[in-house]
C-alpha cells in the first residue's frame, strides 16, 4: 500500500479551481444576457427640472430688479420736482418780503413828505436854525438812508412822467417846454416815484421860431447884394 502524500489532494483542487472559468450568475429562463447586465442610471425627473427652475428664478429676480429701478426713478423725479418747487417758493417768499418792505418804507416816507416840505421852506426863509435845524437835518438824513431821493430843478425839460405842471406861460428864451420854477420838489425811491415834482412851465412863444429864421435869411441876402454892388463899382468880376 502506497502512502498518500499529505496535502496532495488540496493542491490538485486548487489547480482545478484556477483553471475553471468564472461562473456566470444565474439567469432566469426566458431572459437575455442584456437583462442580466446592470442598467445605466437614468437622470431623475428632479435633475431635469433643475435648469428650468433656475431660469424661472432668474427671470423673477430680473423682473423685481426692473420694478425697483422704476420705483427709484419715480422717487428721484419726485424729489427733483419737490426741490424745484421749494426753490421757487423760497424765491417767491424773498421777492414778496422785499416788496412788502419797499411798500412799508414808501408809505412811511409818503407820510413824512409834508414835514420835509416844511423843513425845505424854513431853510429857504432862513428859519432853520438852532435845535430845529439839527432835528430837520437828522430827519432828512434818515429819509435819505431809507432810499428817498429828491428831484426837480429849474431849467430842466418838462417830463410829464415825473413833473406835474401847475402853472403855464410863454417865454422867448426857451426852445422847448421847460420847468422855470419848482413849486414843490418830487421824491422817488429807487425807480419808483412816490410824488411828482410840481412845477411852473414855460413854452416858446408862438411864431418866434419861424420869424427869426426868416429875418436871418433876409439879412444874409441883403449883405450878399451889397457885396455884389460893391464889386461892380470897383470893376471886379460879377458873380453869376
């Protein structure tokens, strides 16, 4: 009897197992080999809907941004309009304030004009002396600081916009309607006349301007005729 080498069967079994091909998994009857292979993972509905959801969200954000920009432009236009209205209001208030001040000053000075007339007459008659003179000059200084200006002088042309003629006469030494006497001086504040100057006016005498040129022409003709006659007597050339 031969003795078996220990481990020999085990070595043969290991060699046979290495030479045998790998066993295929059991396939049910009626099924193909393709069914046995694992199917590739198909995209889920959530993955396909993801890009569409992002586009919708982006469109919604864009619409909101447009709305915000529109609202910002409207609020900016409203602010600019309110600022312009406020500037106009400030200018109107300032203009009204100046106008009210000028009217108040004009009304005050208009009430003081008779007093200033009395001071002027007292000065003309030499009665503005002593303490009355100081008071009168102080009042005239204050009125001048408030913008009161006196106008009206003898010899200036008559202007119906600033003069009021109370007396009328004719004078041979004037060539146009002239103020020959200031009965009451006029007063103005800036360009505003608060009282016209009351004056006596004189006009040129009717026909004085037409007679004078005729006399001068006749005298010139007479002088020329005398010179021509003298030339003839002296034998000089006659003028044609």
